[in-house]
C-alpha cells in the first residue's frame, strides 16, 4: 500500500502537494518543524524555504 502511494506521488505533483499540506496542517509543532527541516535540507534551499513560508502562511490563515 505504501509503495503504491509512493509510486503515485512520484508521478503526480498535485497529490504530493496535497499530502504534504495535510501532513503539515495535521501535525503538531514538533512534526511541523521536522517537515520544515526536511524541506529546507533540499539542495535547492531557496525552493525549500519558499515552500516552508507558504505552508506557514496557510497554517496561520487556518489559525493553527
């Protein structure tokens, strides 16, 4: 089941974004920080930073 999900995510960017957003919004502070660290470890750090900023803005708009 997990392998199927991984395969689908690698071929579907929209699914990846939806899963990432849902994991981020459902997580507590520690889990969100871990997600942010993983994103910012990306070789394209600027891209990771922009994604983290967008996730933080979405969470703030939902008062999380």
